């Protein structure tokens, strides 16, 4: 890529398929990325590369840091009333 123009449809579909294959491989290894977004996908010479596994966890992990419907907050940067309301 030389500019910021949209990719042709066929190339976009191919990149999407390669990304799905890569995520499948990541999941087969027992990892959950937990922060997949465009900024964490690089377009390399041979296809997309998933980067930044800083929030990744093992899929079999027993403890839970986040859950659907439960907001994640950094205690040092959250007003105390919000923390009290979030924890009940």
C-alpha cells in the first residue's frame, strides 16, 4: 500500500479471510486476544498480523477479570462513587 485509499473488494475479502484464519490459530493455541481492533492489526507483506497481546488470557483461565455487561475500570483513575456503584 502506498496511500490511504480504500482497498479493492477482492483484496479486502482476502485480508478478512486471512485474519479469520489467524484468529482461529490464536484460539486453537488457547489464547483470547481481548483487545482486537484495527490498531492491533498490521498489514504485512504476506497478510494481516495480529499484534499487542497485552490483554490476552488463556481460554481455560479460571479467574475472570472482565465479563459481559460488567464495566472494566481502573481503580486509580475512577471516581470512588463509580466504584461503589459498580460493585454494589
